[in-house]
């Protein structure tokens, strides 16, 4: 009995899941177009604004003052004298001649001759 109830529930589930359910969507509503009416009458004219404060006008320009006198030029200072040129020094005397160096040994003649023969 336990297996038969389980089997019946499985068959019923598969049967219901296999059915295709169609959904019907309602038709879309037509868009509403708003048409403006005629223009209304013009509004009343606004009140005139208040006048601003009065600005004072400056007076006439005064006369230009007299130019001052030019000052005196200063005196030029005296030029200094040229300094004394020193005397030329005396020429020094010639130093003594150095001593003669020692004589070297005379070269030797003769000697041994070395011949190197390569191996085969």
C-alpha cells in the first residue's frame, strides 16, 4: 500500500507538469493624446518699480599748480694723481759649474753562444 500511494503521487505530478498552460494577455490600451486648448487672455500689467537714489555729480577740476624750480648741479670732484712706478731689480750672478761625474767601465767582448734546437 505504501508503494502504491507513492507511485500514484508520482504519476499525478508528471501528468500535471506535462500540461502546457497558455496565458492570455489583455490587449494593450491605446495611448491617450492630450490636445491643448486655446490660449487664455493676457495677464494684467505689473506695477512700476521705484526710482533709485540720485548720484551726486562731482565738481569742476581745480587749477594745476606751478612747476617748481630746477635744483643746482653738484661740482665734479678732482682726479687723483698717478702712483710711483717701482725701479727694476738687478740681475743675479751666474752660479758655479757642477763637478764632473765618474767614468763607467769599458764594455767586455766575447762570451758564450747558446743554440736552441727544437725536438722532433
